């Protein structure tokens, strides 16, 4: 894919094999990967095995190693048909490699395409994988990939009280880091487990005083910076099929915590949203079960709402380098049964709701309900958002957009 400013092809870390292949020779390697882990037209696992690298274990995230499972779907351990290697799922209750999982492993690799949004679970998987590597004293190589939403920072910073697998750390919804930079921030800010933080501190000290093996190595992208508009060559998950969905996802994923359809079961997930009870003069669509979206809201029902789809440049103009709240606010205004707009958990307490997990706080739904202006809502994100931006600057590996 191409950087719209320099017109030079952006080369992801995985394709810079001369940087890391020598480190894998004669080692037993574990890889955390999915369908985005490509080296050109060939999967990383296949590429490494053809190069004589001994891949002995594969770990898979949400949606599975081959990337076709539903969001949140339970994915069990399987034997990969292409390689014959067991794939251990790291999504659900078993979200972190155990010492047994890592028995006999010399080096761990991580290569997954992220989209730069806090509630996209791959950064939570990254954290667990990093912790396992450090806790078990196994070197970790992270193959960096461009962030398609890496050209801005915006949104409320998560309050740790609302931490979950869809948001573990005090970062805004759009955090403006590649997955490699994010890994450095996790370690540098001591946001890992206590044992992992201690091991990282030890290795940082040992690196300066005695010879020691690398503990965390990021293989950088080439020809990338934070002004780049990177179009993903492979869809990162079933319901982010194209760059338009990726751009709108930070703003429209809020609808997952409401009774509205967020477009799952259509060909434009996160680009269309609505509900059967909204005014019938709005855009209409009917979601149906599809591969990767077998279960969701209002299947088989005609929904009325909005269609934000368009060419990538048109969608970029709609978001204007910020999270847009206007669609959520307008949907609430027009929704007839406002007491049932936000999905309440069985406890009846909004503090336990999925919407609060997405927002990272218990304020946003109240602000929407009370008719607070978008300007004032955005003002409430300070000073935490500005404080985060200062932290972020410490871990940049690429030229920033500012």
C-alpha cells in the first residue's frame, strides 16, 4: 500500500526479513498471528517455514488464526490445515499463554494488523502476550505494521474502573500509535503485570551493564509516518471489510452498546446503522446473518437510519480527524423509546454496561441523555486527553502528524 504523501510503498516490519530472520535460525519459534500476518502474498507462518525456521506453536486472537470467526465468538484450539501445527486460541478465558503453552519455546513473534482503536481487542491480546514473554524470560520480536487510524488522537481516556478486554489501559479511543509503539508504551509506563514490569526493568538495566539477549525488539515499518493514509491489503476482521469501515469504526462502534444495529449483517458494517423504530424517511437496510456476523441485532427486520459510506476521501472528510458524536446524538434524539436506547446489563446498572466499556467511563451516556452539546462533551475529555498526548510522544518511532 502507498503513503499518500511520499508515494513510496510502505513496507511492514514482517517484510523486512533481513532484520529478524537471522535471530530465528535454529530456534523453536512461537507466533501470534492471524490472516493479516502476510509477507507479500504469502502468510508469515508459511514464509518462515519455507525459510527453514522451526515454527512449533501458533497462537490466534479474536476471530481466530484464519480470521473468520464472529466478534466475541468462542474459538477453540485447532490443528491448522495448512501447516499441521496446533493453534492455541488466546481469546476468552484463556487469553494469555501459560508456561505450559510456552514450554520449549526460544523466541516469540507477534504480527497482527491493528486499526488503532482502543476497543479493538488486538492490543489487549498484545499486552497478554508481552506479559507471558517477559514473565517466562522469552525474547519477543514484534513485527510492526502501519496504523490506518494513526494520523490523529481523540476520544475520552479510559477510566481504569471500566477496564475490560475491549479497553485495558488509560488511553483515548483513537490513540495514534502503531502496535509497536503501543507495546513500548505498555512496557515504558509499567502498564503490564507486576512480574512483567519487574522483568522489563531488569532487562533495561542489564542492557546497559552486561551483555544480555534482547527482551523486546520492534521491527519498524519502512516509508511510514503518522501522516500516512495506509489502506489495509487484508481486512483485519470480518466486520471491518474495507478502509471506510476502519475510518468510521471509532465513531460508530458506540452503537454496539445501544439497541441500534451497527450494520453487522450488511455489506457496510459500521458505515450504516439504525433501528426499526426510527423514522421511516431515513435510509433503510435489512441485516441478515453472514459469515463473521452470524448473530447480531435486528436480523431480518427493516432498519431505518444512516448510511455514511462513500469513497475513502469522502469518509475522511466526514470524520475530519476526530471522533464524531453527532451521529450518536442524533440517533438518540430521534429514538422514540429513550429508556431503551442504551442496552442495560442484567444487573440494571449502566456502570456494568457494554456502552460504558466502549466509552471507558460512565459519563458519556449521561451526557447524551441530558442533551449536553458535543463541544462541552469534548471539553470534558480534558485534561486527560492532553496528558495522554504527552505520554504518547515518548514512544514514537515515526515522524508525527504534529
